[in-house]
C-alpha cells in the first residue's frame, strides 16, 4: 500500500473533459489520464481543484495513484463545495489561477499554487461527509 507523502500537500487543477464525463463523473473519485506518465508529481495527500463545464463543484483529496495498462489513474475522495464555484468564462479562471498555460486543453492535470487554490474557492465551504 502506498503511503501519504510527508510535508505539505501540493495543489493541482484537474479539468474533466466532456469525453469522460459519462464514464467518470467528477464526483466519482476517479480521474483517468489518456496516456501513461501524464499525472506528473500527483501523490497521495495532494489536493485537486476539480473543474468541468465552467464550474468547480468540488475538490478532491488524492487517496491513490495507479497505472492501468496504457494510462495513469488518480483516485480521490470527492468533497462537494457549497456553493458550487462558477467560472463562466475561462478568463475568470485564469484570474484566480495565473499559472494556467495557454491554450487550455480539454483534459488536464496542472500544478497550481496554494494561493491560487485558495483564491479559486474563496467563499465556498466543503460539504463534509
């Protein structure tokens, strides 16, 4: 079994493309990468800002990473935000997270700073289980 990494968590923006939304809903706790080796430095204990269709409905706490054949998979515990954070335009998301690369792909795991994470979810609360 993998261990929690020591120290402070890293933060990532995770964009769910429409292509995967039926099989892997954002609140389902699984994020499949399209190719092996693309999850980068994501580790158990890291925090994910989950984004799809101009919204951030929740965050994820990474509980495992695995390889399934030709792709990597991030498993996470989903926590809903209340209210859901809306970014009606990509420019609004870029205002909160200036380190986003351009152009923004439809399927992405992007490291972000803790400050950007906090700014993006400002005012929202977690619906703790």
